[in-house]
C-alpha cells in the first residue's frame, strides 16, 4: 500500500521535553518536507531534504531538528527550545526528478501541556 | 520571494451552489498545485496545473500563467466539499512551494 505515514496521530507532551515525530514514505520520492500549521493559518516550512544525508532549513527551523539517514524516513524532533510547539505538523514528499508534485501525509497534532 | 494571495478568505454556500476560488501570484511560476484540506487535516491533491485547464468531476481549474492567476471552480457543491483550499506555487529554480493562506469553504445542507 503506497503512501506517506505519520505517527503518532495525536501527541501530548509536557513542556521542556523533546519529542520526535515520524514520517515514512514508500513512494520512492527523493524530496521530503516538514510543515507546521497553526489554527486558521497556512503552511510554514520547517525543514526539507532533497537527498539522503542532506537537509536544509526552512522559514521556521529554530527549535526543530531533522535527520535523513534513509530515503524512506525523515523524522522531526521538536526540542525544548521551540517556544510554542503546539501545532499540527505535516510531512510531504515529492519526486524532484519529475514534476515535483507534492503529496502529504495525514499529519500529527502535537499538544504541549 | 514570490507572493501568493488567495481570495476570498472565507466562503459559505448552500449545497448545490457553484463557486470560484482565486489564486494570484506575483511572479512567473514553474509549478502550481491546488489542495483541499479536509476537516481532519489531510491535504488532498486536486490539481497540478502550471498552465491551462483541467477538469476532474465537479471540479475544474484554470491557470493563466501570463496573467499570474489560477482559478478553481466547484460546481454543484456538496457538504463534503467543506474544508480549506490551498494554492501552492514554485517559481524560479526553487523546488520549494510557497503556499497561500487558503480559502475556507463551508457548504451547508
């Protein structure tokens, strides 16, 4: 079954704790992206990766970290340095060798108490 | 960077009505996509349309690249069309799309 999976769907954490959000894809896409969405807002880019072992900061990278050790996986860590981490996090992929059409996972809703 | 503006920001319709959503962009684009975000947060690809016209059932889209806008038409709207519609564009040599702020659509039965 092809697609993008994100886990968990809902996540609750105490303030000051780091938390890692999972994103896995079996579409064989080179590029992967992390976006943050706040209520009533559009999508803001956190990090992106166009190839394995390489990633770039997006518009709001402060307080976040990523890794890209495998083509299929692009986990996002929300660190305690992120001042307002409660948000909806979306992972996306695209085939940069083709039209670069983006596809999205179902998202993770993070609430920091 | 490129600016993307969507209008209207909010739209309320009665089931069966037609609507047009607009996306204006400030520079020439390589790629343009329309997405529907359903009430559960999932973004669903509607159209990949850097130029021209496409249709898929009750939905169609037109991009006039030379005039820097794209339109999404929804005909005979249904309650399941409710959600937020986003336009995203790529310009220059960037592979990174820029999203508009979206149009929130509510369709009443």
